[in-house]
């Protein structure tokens, strides 16, 4: 799904790239997600959509904050 290699300019840096197989899988997942969500979201008015986007952004921000905090606690520098 991905390839990893050491950066040519900085040996400490690792580069990750999606393989064609990985890209095909993510494209299929995106298409399936759209196929499932489109009929639901098509019924929503603009206010509902804005509320959904606002709450989803908050959810993601909170999830990332928790993940970042837990990662820092597990791996102090």
C-alpha cells in the first residue's frame, strides 16, 4: 500500500509514498463512502450541512489533540 525509503538529502528522514495498489484502494474507499453518504446528505439543507461540518471539524480537532497529547506522554523527548 505504501513504500518507504530514506531521503537522499537527509538520512534521518524517511519518505513514504502510496503505491498504485494503495491509491486504487483509497480511491475505491472514497467512491464507496460517497455512494453511501450522497443520498443522506442530498436531503439536508444548507444550515444542516454547515452544522454537520462544524461538528465534524470539532470532533476531528479534539481527536487529534487527544492523540497528540497521548503520543507526547508515551514518547517524551
